[in-house]
């Protein structure tokens, strides 16, 4: 499946889920057919409340993070970017288009299924440098 169709399919399912107010059985089946274990892991992240939206005050800057198995991963949804190894090794090699962290963030945002954390602007730089670190 090419990158556009993976993203387009996810966006279509997200729109359906938003209209329904939930993921239907049909949506879940389709997501699993498209993404397989990546969807399973994304859905686990949702159920375990591991998708976080940080809002920094007073600037209003917003940062999305998914708490992974090894560490917290920075998500840049507008760029379909994640700081995880899967992104670097499989997404950039065009094996897949989205890592499970990106799938989780997109579903979480559309379903309002994430934790909002407010932090002071003074913490922005230190948190960003932590999130941007590459896993060795």
C-alpha cells in the first residue's frame, strides 16, 4: 500500500469515527486490515492513556507526545513525523508510512482520547530536548 493510501484511509476512518463519536467495529476491522500490528499497538496506547497533548503557558504552544515502551516520543502531526526508531528505520525507508505512535495520535485527536497536560513555558526547552533525543 502506498503512503498516500495509508494516510488517506486513516483520515477517512478518522472522519467516520468523528461523525459517529466512536470507532465502530467496522472501523476497527478496517484499521487492523490496513495497519496490522501497528494498529494493535496504537489502540493499546489509546486504551492505556499514553497519548499526551502538552500545552505550554502562557505561549499556548502545543506539543503531542506518545509514551512508548522505551521512552516518550515527540509527534509532529502536521508533518507526519515521530522520533521513534520505527519512524527512522521503516517510515523513512518507505516500508510503511506511519509508525504506531502517529496512528495513535491521529485517532486520539479525532476521538478526544488523550490527556492534556499544562506546563509553564520555562519547561518547554528542557522537555523538547528530552523528547528530541534519539534512542541509541
